[in-house]
C-alpha cells in the first residue's frame, strides 16, 4: 500500500492577525471575492484551501476573513445565533424548546445515540459551512452550488433562482429537474481491504464530569459533489458542552488538549492508497478543534472504496479533567 502526505493537497494560506487603532486585519495569500454575497471559486486550490482554513479559524478570525471577502457565511450566522442564547436564563425544558423554535432554519434539537438531547445547528459538521452564504450557496466557474444536509445540488448560473428556491423538503428520491443535478454526499461505501479495516462513517466518544462534557468525533467518508473532484475524506471535531435542564449545548470556549492520528485507506485506479493525518493540541482555549484530510479519487463507478486503516485519538478539556479523555482507537498502525 502506498502512503501519501496531506501536504500536497493544499496551497498554504499565509495568515497574519494583528491589532491596530482602527481595525483588526487578517491578511491571506488567498482571496475569494464574493459576487452578490456569494463566494466565487476559480480553481480547486482556492476551493480546497478556503475550506481547510475556514474550519481552523476561531470566530474572530473567521469574521474578519469573511468581511474582507464580502461574505456572511451560513456557518457563522448559525453560530452567532447559537451563542446569543443564554441557557442559564431559562427555567424549563419547554422554555428552551420555544426559544429554539424561533430559529428553526438554523438550530435543531436532536437525540444522540445514548438518548440524550443535544442542541446543534444545521451543517455543524459540514466543512463547507463557512464558504456558503446564508442561502447555503457558492459559485465555482459557471456553476452555482447549494449545500444540504446529505447532498449538494448544482446548476448553471443562469438557473440560480431555481436553485435558491430549492429546500430540504424538496430533496426526495422522486425529485426531478432537468436543470438541477443532485449529488449524494454518502454514496454506497464498500471496503475490501480487510487486513486493515477500522470501518467508515462517523465515530464518537464523550467524557462527562457533572454538567461538563468533552465530545470527540472522527469520520471517514466520500465527499462527492465538490465542484472539481470526488475525494476521500477523514475529519475530526472536538467540542466542549454543558448541560442545562436536560439539554447538552455547545459552549463558546474551554481549554482543550487533543491528539489526532488518522489513517485513511482508499482505492484509486492504481490500487489501495493510504493518507496519514496527524495533529496535536496542548492547552488550547477554543470553542472547537477541527480539521480534515482529503485525497482526490478518480472513480470508475459510483461506489467508493474507503475506510479507516487505523486511528488513535484522544481529547480532553480542563472542565472534564486532563486525566479523563474521550478516546477512539482501532488498529495498530500508530502503536509504538
């Protein structure tokens, strides 16, 4: 099996953040100007770099970068609504539900696999959430794209109004429109490299101390429907939570540490390949730790052969205890 480094996938963004008496400024080697408040990409490099960098920004960096481009992203708007709510002011579960219902386009109350309520915002784990505008759209070349929960729709720019009117309820197996193409984010995934197979999809572990929680999530899947290629993708998100009136909600900042080691195995036209992605954090104050690894995959058919070959990850925060990490481990590639 061949092993590939992540570095060749991206052009580096040079980020400089500094304060002045007039305005904080973020300078970057990549600029993606917005046209009608929608980012317009002209190359795979610009697209990939913008996605990678925006998920690594903190809120203030993201806001400055977006204002420079002339954009308010859907992801940032969701987060600003989310963090504007003071959950300690509520007296009952029903009061929180009523408040959440006011923002039904942005917030959603879900039950996790342990039957607990968690408040999330739509597209919270989608890496495109910071490059799409408040209509969930962006442009690449002469095509315009709209991002949904489980798919991406696109069409020629001249049909942009049809795409803008498309909503989640319209995306069904029976949906037909000769001008709009729907691309599923999660086509059939097949794994045949059984010697090193730690599965595909999403894996989560949580560690809890009283009302505080640290949540670690990793995933391996196909990201189809990008404007330039299909890719095999691995990713991670670490976020701190707090519980109020039976609801776990994401908090705006905690001091967190994490070690992320991911081996993504995927099949391309020349055989099985392996992408190694690693990242370490030590006592970082943030609302989230997030990143992704991508590998372009020319596909001879609609299926993608992809899975984790191994992973060894842990994450913790000061609020849940340094010696009490959330952990996800499988395989022996990272065993010393």
